[in-house]
C-alpha cells in the first residue's frame, strides 16, 4: 500500500468520528447521522485540518461537513439532463466536440455541494469494462476532438485504469487532448505528491496528446502549500491546469473572496476556466445557491480587482439545453448567451429574462 493510499483509508466516514474535533453536541451528532445515512460522509484529515472548529460558518466546513439543510425540500436529481446524453454506459455525448466519461463514482472527499450526489458510492467496475465500446464510439464520430474523464474523481481510479484510459484515447486520431476532472489537488493533494508513478503516466501520455487537469478550488484557503506543491508537480509532468469554481453561498459569494481566489490561482499556475452557478440538486439547492442577479453583481464587482488572466473565466449555468453564460443585468432584465448548445439552433444565441431578485435557476 502506498503512503497516499494509507492516508485515504484513514478518511473520516462518520459524524461520530468528528464529534470531538468539531466540538459537536450529542444532539448535533444524532441529527447529522440521519443525513449521513442518505448522503455519505468522507473527509480526509488533510482537509479536516483546514477547518476552524470554533467557527460554525467556516467556508471550508460548509463544503465538507453535513448540514441539516441537506434535508430541506426542493431540488432535482439531474439538473443538466445527463441521463439523456448517455451513449455508452459511463459515457455521455452532449456537445459535438466532447465526450464525458464518468470513470468512477468515488471521491477522496464527498463535497456537500456536489451535483452528482445521487451517484456517490456506486461501483466503477462496469464503467471500466465499457472502455472498448467507448473507444469505438469516439472513432465513429469524427467531430469528437477531446475526452473529459471525470467521475466522481478521475484520480481516484487506480494508476493502471488511468493508464488504460490514456492509452486507449491517445490512440484515436481525432482526439486532440484529454482532460481529467479531479478535486484531489484541493481536497487530497497527496494523491499527486506521493505518487511518482501517476506523474510518470501523465508525463508519458503527454508526449502523444495534450493533458489538461480540470480542478475545483472554491476558496483561497484551499490553496495550501501542499496543494501548490501538487500543482507544480503536475506542471512538471507536462500537464495544463485549469480551474472551475462553483459560486457557493457562505463560501465564496463575496467580491473580495472571489477576487482573491482567482488572483491566487493565476499566481500559482492555475488558469480560471468557469465560475459555475450552483445547481439546484436535492440536498444542495437551499443551502448553497446564490440568486442569479446577486451572482452577476458579485462576479462583476470581483473582476474590478482581478488581473487580466484571472478574469478570463465565464460565469455560466449548465442546463439540459446547454451551457449558458450569465452576462449580467440589462435594465430590468438579465442577459444570457449560449456558450455551448446541445442543439444547433441555440448555438451562440442571446436571450433575456426578466430580472427576479431571488431567481437562482430556470
């Protein structure tokens, strides 16, 4: 067992294990245990150490520790129509150029704002077995030029499985680059810093195809020395690092925090890519969503103190019809544009909706 694997085996997986560390009362433990039964808990000691136990509103705590708001009514299971875009078990094809592979349903940490909460804990064996069928599909669709390997967390696959994905898709002529969706640089950087084999696999694959790591830093405090070390090691292996932040109430919903995060990412070699509107999934909607009008104000205000590279991201929401850029307020309306569309008739289409102060989604 590698050192990082031992650390992963020691992740906290029950509220009872957190009682003393987070100073929870017996009543709190009993209430949170009910959530744990529905939405599993998993948090590495590394990330747990970032939480201030005396601050019940700590932004790191909100992303990692169950909250009774997860039982509040409302929300959907699949807000982006993922099931409708499945072409092979474990693979989706929504946008012409990209296929998405849900390679595993495991994560180093189960984020409380995850929009795939419905998938946590399922086996990934059947997904890996479908790899030849996935490759055949990609070869038959020449419009596909990239593969996004996600999950769960793509880096929670074994090195051998990661190598298989890379070798398979690198051999396909129409594939120009391969992306990995992973939050391990944020929540469990030891997966990278303590595994030279993984870095060697990425480096070798990078000679054939461009490798892009898409991660998710949501708060400046997540950019620790260990996280930055992981980023540098990925860079040294030849990978490009991009970041997708989720706008979360109580975490980064202020211009100051968002600006600090984006500027810090750039200074540490991570290029901001998207700021996502939090999706209204079950167990997330009422706890983390920020109204669109408020979100637009936060993003625009934050950009005033960002460097050029730091504000190169787009503020978007992902709907069944496509990825929509939230451009801002225009009089008493909100202005939107399709950044990516499932249907050709929606491609690059602008549209407006009446501004409603508490609207978070549509």
